[in-house]
């Protein structure tokens, strides 16, 4: 047991009087090994339960590295690829690792919203702004203030609504249907699509 403890927990040993040069080499090796252990521990802390991503291949590790890098910013994120759980796990990862993790996370499936209600659903509306608007309503973007809004299947969003969305992305302001002036909203946007947006 003593030998195992020494092998597992000690980097080297020295006798007195200590050899200063050898001691410095040992301390350098110890620091290097400690950094490697911390790096390995950081990689292990990226668990499937937290990130929803399993694997240790080079592409997976690159993906995790990029997700962590993106998560630390407040920049909008676009996730592309086939429909499925992969995109869902990535948006969860970005939100969970961000400084907004304690804020709201509002998912919106753009493909499932009725075309005539998308503007109101995303940006909200004022009382009396259209037939049936009996009270003021906060849109989903505003509901995500301080957190993240996830716009799934953003490629299915009608072209005319993309102009309003672009204004929000540029100025961080929204304009409720029927409102007299825009409102500033602090929201991080994550969007996903299975459509090739660059294809004409």
C-alpha cells in the first residue's frame, strides 16, 4: 500500500542535502504534469449529461472546444445541419456554458408558427393593435430578456419578417405590433436550420 501511494501521489523524491538543480527539474516536471492533469480534468468535466454530446474523436473534441469558445461570447450563433438531436444538444451546450445560463431560455420553432401570427409571437403587440388584441402581449424575444432565445428552423421564416429580425440583431431593439417606438432588449440569439441559407 505504501509503494502504491508513493507511485500514485509522488512525482519524485530527494535526499538531504538536496541537489538544487535536480530539485528545479523535478518542480518543472511537476508543474507540467499538473497542467496536463487539469486539462484532462477540464475535458472530462464536459459530460454527456451537461452537454448532450458523447465521444472522444478529434471532430467531437473540436466541436466541444468551439462550443465552449462561442459560449463565452454574446454573439449570435447559427447552427446548421440535418434535423435531429445534434442541433438541440449544441444549443443547450452554448446556453448552459454561457454567462446567461441563469437567465430564461425560450425555444421557438419558426416552422410551426402560423404565418399571420409570427410578428406578434416574436415581437409582441400592443392592446388594440389588431382584431382580437384585447391586451398588451410580450413577445417571445422580450420574454427571453437577460437570457437566450433559440430560433429553430429559422430558414422557414418568411422573407418579410427577416427584415424585422435583422433590425433586432443589429440594434437589439424590437417593435411590438402597434407600438409607437422600439424597445431595447438584451437577448442572445441562437438559431438553427436544416436549409442551406447561402443557396440562391
